[in-house]
C-alpha cells in the first residue's frame, strides 16, 4: 500500500508574507504561481506543480511554505531525497512551520529506525500542527516499540480526528486484544472492515478474536472472507482449520492445515494442529512422526514436548511421555506439571 501525504492545500495570496522588497507586480506573479501549483496538485499534475512552486521560489527564496509544498509534491512522485531537502529548507526558513515537521516525519516513518521520524512528528504537534495521519504514525511507532499505552492514546486521537481511519481501528483492536478486551477488539475490527472492505488481515484477526469468544461459525466466515481477498494468507487457513477442528470437522480442518503448510512449509503451528487432528482420529503413528519432525526443527518449544508426551501416553509409552513432560516443564510449559503427577 503506497503511503500518501494526503495533500490538501489552500490558495494563498502573499501580499502579507512575501519579501518586502518585491514589487506589487512580482507579488502578484508569485501568488499566481503558487496558486497554480495548488490547482495542479488537486488535478494530480505533480510535475507542473513542482514547476509552479519553483517559479514561486524564484521570486522569494525564503518562502518556507513554497518549499514545503514542493517537498510534499516531490514525495508524491517518489522523489524522497529531494522532498526531504525541500522540507529541511522550509524548516530552516521557518522554525515554527509545524506542517513541514509533520511531512518530514511522515516521509521518514517508512524507513527510519533512529527515532528521527517520531521526533519530527512530535515537533509538528508542539508547533501546533496535529492531524489524524500524524497521530496514527506515532501510534504505530509506539506500538512497534512495545509502548501500548502511548500507542493507544494516539490511535484514539487519530480516530477522533478521522473517524473512518480503518488502519487506526485495526491497530487499536490489536492492543485491546492483548489487554483481554475481546469485545472491544471485535468492535474495532468490524469497524475497520466497514471502512475498508478489502482488508484481509483485519478479517483474519477478527476471526481469531471470535475463536477466543467461542464463535467458531462466525470465525470461519471471517477467515473465508480473508482467504477470498488474499489466497496466500496462510494464517487464515490455519485458523479456519482450527475453528473447524473445534466444531469436530476434522477432515475439513486437515485440508486447511495442509494448505497452510503448502503456503508456509515451516509453519510449526499448522503441523502441530495436524498432529492434534490425527491424534483425535487415533492415527498415533502419523501424529508422532509429525511431532518428531517439528521438535527437531524447534527443539526449545515446550508445547511440542507436552503434545508428544500426550501421544506417547496414548500409545502406552508412559516412560517416554514422562520424559517429554519433564522437558516441557524445563522449557517453561507450566501445565506439564499436572501431567507429571501421573509419573509418580
């Protein structure tokens, strides 16, 4: 998804802000060039807009707003380095131009890992420029830093300022989900797909919440929609399989689990789910073979040993089962302690 700068410009007359040395005629020509640039932005004639703002700067090389507008347009054309140069010029000409800080921070957010992007977005707000996009980007940065509380504040602000911001609802839902507010998460996921119908990840995540809430039929519908929109979404296949497994439709579940592995060969969870389904079908040798394979690939995952122990117990291999449960416990799988009571 291409990041857009959501360009919304206004027509300006520079009679009050232009260089005092300019004649009235020069001010009019500069104003005409600027306004032509704005009109070309609305018409998506970005190259012409750049020429117009350049002409405006020929009259007044200190015009911070013209530098900012040209920088925004260059960003729309993918000329990021040149865009940043113009935005830096805008900031150097007017340290209080909050909008220029915003656009620089927004452009940098795609690649920055040093915190410069966040610094500029926060500066934009300090300078009095605040919008939904800036709040969303800040929320996303805090989210990636593991600061859910700060992320939530900015996602909330973004939604207040732009109540159809689908991405903000989606990412806020993830935080609510981690906090255990599943109904709140479900509301946000539903709102996200209402505003953006083609949103496979949101449908998949909404299905996962419905699984937690025990609505397996509803979850299957959401995963099916996600798959229709993105046939390569292996998580949706796995999770739809899990919902079918919970409903007792083992053969249907196995089809989805295997499809997930076709798409992601080393997908541990799908292999574990196949082993569980095969165990339920009493195909213990098949389940053991899968679990052996996955444990070799993931030797530090306690849940795998726990499950292999359960299959070994069903095969009558109590000693082997106890060995696996001890290993699971040593790897932090606390529920293994309950099964180890059978080993005494």
